[in-house]
C-alpha cells in the first residue's frame, strides 16, 4: 500500500467516523492497557506496517453500523502479562500467551466500541479469533510500550452510514469550537 493510499484511507475513515471518534477509540485502548495489564502505551505512528515477529495477531469483526475487522498484533510478553494477572500465576506457561492475547483483544475492543456507540454507531463484536497470514488492509496504528509495539489494524467500514457520518462530522466541528 502506497503512502497516498494510506493517507486516503486515514482520511476516509476520519471523514466517516470523525477524528474525535477514532481518537476516542484509541484513548480508551491506551487507558485499558494501563488498567488491565499495567502497560503504558502511547500512539506512536499511523500508517506504519505492522510488526509480525514474536507476536500474536487476533481479529474481531464488527457488525452493524460499523463493519469489518479490527486486528490486534500483540508482543508475547504483553499477552503473558495478562495471563499472569488473570490467573495470579507469576510464571505462566508460554503456551497460554495466545489465550491472553485473545482475551486482551476482546477486552480492548469491547471497551473501545463504547466510543462508537457514544457517537450513535450501533454495532456488535464477534468472537475473537487468532489471525494467521497477511494482515488485512486498513489503517495501522502503532502503539509504543516498554514490552514492544502493539499494532492495531482498523479495517472497519461505515459505507452505509451517511446519516451517522454527518452527525459525527457535526460533532467534530462542535467539539473543535469548544
């Protein structure tokens, strides 16, 4: 995907969902990474290719007003930290990292989807699944953490949302004027 294609996709997603919606989604992710697994994260880049070395990729599909997958790419140490915290096990089996990654993706997507609903987008989230193979196209957001980068690929589409998109744009303009 070229830089121009990435810029167009970010612009289209921002136009449909509104920059405030996307920013809110990411802010919730950062907050729940801190409270759920004790990992400090910051949004470091948008449009960077996702890392796939020593990581676990998990996808969840949105259905409803927002459709398509959000794919999470977690470093194994972050997934194991969740297992450590949930199971009160100081030394969990490394094989449980996949379970930790799917649960963390489920928690973060569920919490972040509350932002979509706040802006009037009605959606349901599917069951998390381990993603194998090339990552889907979409807007890639890289979050820096002390345990390695977390990548999020936002492949959601809201093509059928003309009334909601207009409401989101009005909300963005209203909030910008405050």
